[in-house]
């Protein structure tokens, strides 16, 4: 499917920060998915040219955090979202993905996985990355209340040395990863302003 909408919500932020955060989120959502170069100046124009609906909502009160942002991406009936906050001026964190509470810093290379909540997944992920010579810096987990859905966010420092080939997975358009890109840029702008 094709990305059809980007929603940007803020809690506890001044009104004048909503637009810059929204521009950064749209840039993050389109970056790598648009044939043209997307930057802070043309992000809204590229979105409009592609028929992408952009909504901006500022909530007066605080949400789960004193100040936070949520980016939602829609593709037909499918919606992916990421929420983030600043714990300090320079400590941005993603605090939820698709409604699941998972906390990690949006920096470097993050491997993000959706999986069923069954035994052996964490060990398999670690084994696969280790066999490929990938060094893990941080590993965050979350699972849904129904225990059927879970997510894993792995911050990868670098690939050490090639010990074994990494498994090949079929390429898919992952709007969860795109939402993470959008929230990371939104948090960056939020932190700068």
C-alpha cells in the first residue's frame, strides 16, 4: 500500500512548536520513499503533490509525559505510530510504538522487529545478529496486553567482523520503521527548539 496520511500530535508543547515538529515528521516519513529530495523547506509541498494528508493537533494538557509527540502514519486501513519525549535537553527517547510501551534512544542504527510473543524469539534475534558479527548496544522489549503481539528494538553499534552471512529477508515496505524515522526527526527538532 501507499502512505496516505501523516498525523502529528503534541502534548505540553507551545503552539509555535507544532509546525516545525510536523515539518520534520513529514520529512522523516517521506525520506527514502519519494523519488525527489525531501528537505525541511519542501516537505509539505512534496506531501501535497503526492496527495498525502497531513494533520496537526496540539493538546493543551500533558499526556503520559510532561511534553511529548506522537506521529501516526496511515496506509489504507493500516496505521503505525511512534511516540517520543525528551527526558532532558539532549536525551530523546521513543516511548511507544503502535501503542506498545517500548523505550529506546532514536540514534544510530535501530533494528525494529514485530513478532508474536512466544518463547525463543529474543534468543533467536541475538543469535542471528551475533552470527552476522553485529554488536548489540541496547535491547528493548514490549508486549501487548493480549500477549499475542510484541516488539523488539535493538540498537546496533556496528558490525564487528563478518563471521557468517546475515540471513536474507524479503523486502517489505515497513511503515513502523518509517514512523520511527519520522519521530526521530520530530524529536530532533523538538530538542533544538
